[in-house]
């Protein structure tokens, strides 16, 4: 199709040229120029052609005259671009001193001044030179004011000056003209300052922009919502806040965990349990399993029976076994506590499981084994090796191997073991 279009254009151009030539040939026009005794006569077409040639020659001559001066400018531009690239590489490699030097040199070129100074401020901040970083940002604000303001707020937040960072971003946030990075810094600074209302207001623009991606936005949203729930002054305010949250936000495990713990602290144990159980029915969550077993209340025995019913579907879940063991310790069911906690440790060794096992031994009056478990909990938290329990404590220990789970295909037919 492109070849046919070119052929058609060439035919049209040839036709226009032919008609134009005949039109000019019938009456070529007449141009007379007289100057100080000089007399030049020509046609209009020739005069136009002479003017075009003269303009082309003058342009070429001007470029030739400017070429020696432009060579210096081109060399300066090339070196500045090279230094910008080397500075960014040095910044990524952690050579912050070299990065700051190269980026400051690259900033001498006007077109690179803004990005080079921003990167130089970041390099100075990573070196701990906060004064030099702010000085670079002052210069960068003349070229890229919005980006410099956001980076200044980030540096202030890193230094623990979240209130100053928040005050720096508030004027643009009230106008709704903050960049995505600015909204993120506003949310983080507001969280550090305890202004959860401002942090929640920043979620809408961030979600609309899509700049953080789904995972990044979900993490920030969860952090903001958890802080908002923790800031609720009483049970009535907490329930009002919870009812106003969208359904999608009320299904985030970390948010459900924060609500359940805060509600239980206000004495609202039944709503807390209802939300945790509803969330577990929708989607299995190790975090909410731990929440389910750690909440206070007098219904621990009923919760234990309900949680033991989940073992059939999740026999090798270390968090569920740990939760069952903790509830057994609270009910002084030492034998079952040993069974669940040792299986949990066999599946996934953890300091919390060792600590709960120590509580079980302490409840039985075995102080030596309790101390050994507590030492193992501390050692595991420090990344050190744990000491095995004494042989007498191992007697009668139940099987701690993972339970084989029957696997079925998409038609419900059991799969054969490998």
C-alpha cells in the first residue's frame, strides 16, 4: 500500500509541475532592478530562484562561521552527558563521593542541571552530608521545583523531621497538584507525625495514578489503615471507622488483625472474633490464625475446639499448630500443648514456639526444661544454634513428621503417590 501511495503522489506532483510550467511559460512575468547605473532584467521565476539560492548560500556561510564556536559547546555537552552517566552508575554502585563529584560537574550544562543536582543531593544524603544535600536541592529548585520539593521532604523524613516534611508538601496537596512521589512522601510523613487523616487522603490519588503498582500500593494502604485503626480513641469510633471502610479494605489480613486486637482491647471481643473467623473462611491467613489464638477472653476452650477442626484441612500449618499449643497452655492442657508445639517446631522452628513450649514445661513444674526452651528461643532469635531437649523429655513424644495430604486433580480424582 505504501508503494502505491508514493506512486500516486509522484503522478500528482508531475501533473502539477506540468500544468505549472505551462502556466508560467504563457506569461513568465518581468522583473527590473536598477541600482546606481546597474540594470538587471529577468523573469519572476528566475528572480525567485536567485533569491532561494542566495538565502541557501548565506545560511551555509553562517553555519561555517559558527562551527568553530559550536565545537566547544558540543564538547561541553558530550562531557556533561558522560559525567551524568558515570555519576548515576557510581550512585547505584554505592560510590557516593564519586557520584557527587561527577554529578556536580554534569550540572554545569543547563539542560542537565535539574536531574544532575537531584541525583547529587541523593548521593550527599547517603553519605550523611545533609547540609550539602539541601544546598544541591536549593539549586535544583530553580530548574525542577516539584521534584526538588519532593526529594527535600524525603530527606527530612529520613532525618526524623516528619512534621517539617509534611508542612512542606501540604500547600501542593491542598491544591491537588502533587506528583505520585509527593503523595507517597505525604502519606509516610503523615504516618510518622500521627496525622492519619492526611495519610488516608493520600491513598486516593496514589491509587488513581497507579505509580506504586498493585503490591506497593497494597503495602502502603495496609500500613495507613492499620495506623488509622490504632488511632481510634474508643470502641464507638472504631466501629464507625470499620463500617465506613470499603469491603476490599476490610478483607486485608493485616487490617483485620489490627481491628480485632483494637476491638478486643476495648472489650468488643465478639465483633473481633466474628471478623477474624469470617476472614479465615474467605482466605486462610497465618497472621489471623495467630490473632485468633492470642486474643483474650473466656471462650478459649470453644476456640480451641473450632481451631482443631481446621487441622483436617491444614495439618502441616506451623502457625495453626503454634496457636493450638498456646491455647492449650492457657487451658493447662500440658499433654496436648507438647504435642502441638513440638510438631510446630518440627515443621518450622521459631522462637515463639520455643517460648510457648517453655511455658508448658514451666506449668508442669519442670524448670530445667523450661529454661532450656527459653534459651533456645533467645538463641534462635539471634540466629544461633539451639540445644536439643533432654532425652527424658522426649519420651512418649508424638510423631512430628508432616502429614501426607491427599491430592486430587481438577476432576476430583485422587492422584497416585510418586
